[in-house]
C-alpha cells in the first residue's frame, strides 16, 4: 500500500445548494473507488456520509463527513459538507482544511441561492474549484442552459471541459473536450461522439483551447500560429489555470446513476492542487509545508458522543502526528496526551499509527482541545490561522421539560457549543432565560434533538422574552426610614438618596457626599449594596434598571439599633421610591441590522423594515446586491431569519448586533406594563 503524504493526497470539499446531490456524488465516488460494494441512497438513509439519525430522518446533510478513497495511486479525502444554509459552520470548517472544492449544480434547477453563496466563499478563500452539473438524468435537465447560467451568474472564467451526451431519460454520458472522446454508461466506456452534438462539441472545444492557451505565452503563440497544441500541454496549462483561479472547469454527469462520476475523480487527480503546492497559513505569515518540519495540525471538527466520548478531527499541515504521543495545544497553552489515532470514513474508525503532513485524521478523548485549536510540538510552537466562523443570528430560549432535565441541561449545552462553534449559549440577566443562538430555526431544532438523543435532555424552544430595561428621565430625591422595635434590640436605618439620569444610559453609578457623620462610614457600603440589589427590579414592569446615578447625601442612625442590614434595607427602599418619582420609562434594545439583498428585492425589504419600526441608516450597492443598514428594535426582529428567508427565497443574508437602548413608545409601554401586571396577578 502506498504511503500518502504531501505529494499524493487531495483534500476536496463538496459544496452546493441543498438538494443538488453532493451526498449521492460522494457515494458514487466511494463505489467507483471500490470502497463500498453497493450504492447507498439518501432517501433510504443508507449512504456512508449521512450516518447521523437526524440526517437520515430529515434527508439532508447536517454534519460534514470525511470520506477517504484511493484513486490512481493517490488518496482523495472527500469532505461532504451540508448544503443547507443553517449549517454554514460545517462548510467553513471543511473549506479551511481543503486545497480544492467541487461545487455541485442541479441540471434541472440550475444556479441557486446556495450555489452563489458557496461560490462567494470559494472566491473569498481563493479556493481552486470544479463545477459539476449533476442530475443530468432528471426531467427538464438542460446542460447547455445551465452552462450559460453558470457563466452569467458565477463568471466567464467557468468553461466546460465536458459536454453532456443526451439529457433526462436519454442521458448517456459525456464528451471530454481535451481528449475528444465520448464516455458513456456506468462504468464509463469509450464511444463515438454522436453526430448531433459534434458541432457544439467543436465550438466548446475551440473556446476552451483558446482560454487554456491564454495561460501560457508559448501556447498562445502556437495557437495564433495555427499549430496543434498537444493534449499534454493543454492538461498542464489547464491545471495551472485551475490552481491560480483563472479557470473553473465545468463537468457533467449523474451521481444517482453513476454515469461519468469516474471522470470527476480523474478531474480531481488531474487539475486540483496537492498539499505541497499550497503554503501553510500561520499567525504572522505563511510557511512551506514539510513532513520533516515540527508538527503543526489544525482541529477543524469536534463531536461529542456519550459512549465514545469526544472525537477530534484534525488536518496535519507539517510534520507527522503519531499515536500514543504527547503534543502541545498552542491555542490553549496546554499539553495533550494522544492515544490511538484514526482515519475516519463516515462513522467508521480505522486505527492508524501515524497521520502525515497533508492528511486528515481523528483522535478520541482530548481534554482541553476545541475546534479551531492548533496542535504542535512543544519545543517549536506555532499557531495555524483558525477557522473564521460566522456569528449566530437567530435566538431561542431553552427550557427544560422536567426537573430531571434541569441539572443536565447546562452540561449538555456546553458539550453542544464545543461541538459546533456557530452555536452560542448565554443567560439573559433581565429575563432569567437561557438563550441558545445559532444560524437559523432548523439549526436550533436540530441542536434540541441532539440534546435529547445524545445526552438524554428534553428541552423546549420558544421565542425569547425581550430584555427590556427601566430608567428615569428626571432627577428625584427620596427618603426611606427602616425602623422596627420588638423588645430587646430594634432595627434602625435612615437614608436620603438623590437620583439622576445618566446622559448615555450606561452602567449605574453610586456616590456619597455624607458630611458630619449622619451615616457612619462603616454603613455606607451596606447602603450601596442595598441600592445595587434594587437595580434588578424597576418600578414600572419589574425590569432591571440602567442609566441611573444614586447619591447618598444624608441620613441618621441609632447607636444601638443600627446595623448593616438595616442600612441595606433602607438603601433599597429609598432607591425604589426615587425611581417612582423620577418619571420612569421603559427602554428596549436597538439592534444594528445589515441586510445583503439582491437589487430587485431591495424595495420589498425596505418596505418590510418600515413596518418593523426600523430606521434605515444607509444603503451601499455591491455588484448585484444592496447592503441595507438599519437600526431596529429587537422585539421586531426576533424571527427575522424566518421572515427574510420566506420574503427572498433565501437570496438575502443578514447580520444583527446590539447597539444601544432606546425609549419604548408610550402605547407599547402601556401594553407591556399591563401584561406584566396580569402575569403577577396570575402568579
């Protein structure tokens, strides 16, 4: 068996809009390479890639899946990434550890929203890629129409290197424009080029040869001089064009019928780069990859399993990762003990003694390592550029279904967020709710199902309460005397507070200007503690108070009956009284919203934002899209992810972040106060 390393491995990520057939393509590749004996199907949950019960039930990929195979003395690590936009974190992780990508496009649906999205990710990452027109056997499949659409929407640098023979039920195979041979059936066999498409084949070949020749001065001279360019010269120049990002080859086939899929494996072999041809991105620059250099590996995925424990997937960039060794985690500044290493194929683990530079492996039960960390040699520490994960945009409150679930919920949530960096958990102080944030409603419902299946925790998800705040708009003064006499020692604490609104509505402040010892120095901290405790509940609807400065300016004490607790109670009482007299108002969180939307839908989005009490701050055109910037109350955009998806069929994206608090309109304040009152009475 050949030894695989930097010069004979391909790491290739499969990308597409959901439903374009990536998983079927990966299954056909495994079958052609002799890894599986029969073709699994997505519909009956029998593929190697979609092994998770949630994936089989929903019939979509949720996790990225690693599928190594051998082809022509090379190892190809296929990374099947989800097509559904909610699982973009898995896409980003798969792209980060790949040297090349295959973007699958459905021959009937053409270029869809997700196609354009993953294309833009590849452009951003400068990732060499191939486009594969899949499902040529589908009704309404049209190779030539889709090629035109690819060139219009994704760019003129996309050139067919194959032409489909037939379509729908009549799809037979492809013509290779470099060899000028037809390949039909499954597995592919050489055939004659059908006469009916010969003229189209000649036209496409002419365009392809011209674009390849332009990559090389010698070839363009030959081409313009009318000399014949050899197939070897064309292949070599095309490969350089693909690696430099100047050409993107378009292939075609049917993954489900396994027609021309072996030609895709050949295209990976011939055109996509090897690990040795790409520099290693480290903090502060880039280095040449080398097997003899000290170890440098990037963790790109973590899975938490209640039975197996934690499984960590890593890509080795430099050196050799060996079983039963010790490595250093430079991201966490801690040593890690390494046990048995594995090569993963779907859910199956094949034990490995070592994983060399350029390859991908996995290890179980690491203590401190999480996704994005660098594992390296302690004596030669290095940090690889981590994966850039998108910020979560959709929030839901998580409630345990029973008492038994309460104790286990926080540990299950922390295991989930360790597994998926696009999930975030925090406790909302104003409402007391546990908030789970992710990329969309499907993402969070899958997370809830995982909690139940993996950790036995049953939870319910609901729209979070808005974390309103209260403040005052006018200065006020308040006095509070806490006095109790019940035989023996009594209780006495007496304070005067002055409250004033802070101009920026920021953190609350406490000050004192006691003169003449009317409140002894040792009791002032107790007054402050009482005031701070009173911040948690305002006088209008019981929301936390912000933006208030409280100043202790007078009071009195009793030499025997006064104590710290008495002054704490007096401080809280005076603060509450002062709030009620300071013309209190409700404040709501205002978010900065940035929506990237196609030009033709801009008017609809602005119209919808106007119904959400939004202030449009500006609009910046970027190519075929507009970036709308607005400020909008959180209460109006709790379900914006779902609204935007339905309004634009998923063609728009957005980001949202907290900016400041602002006064709630009077009519809404009345409703909220009444609602809170009703809740109190019910309780």
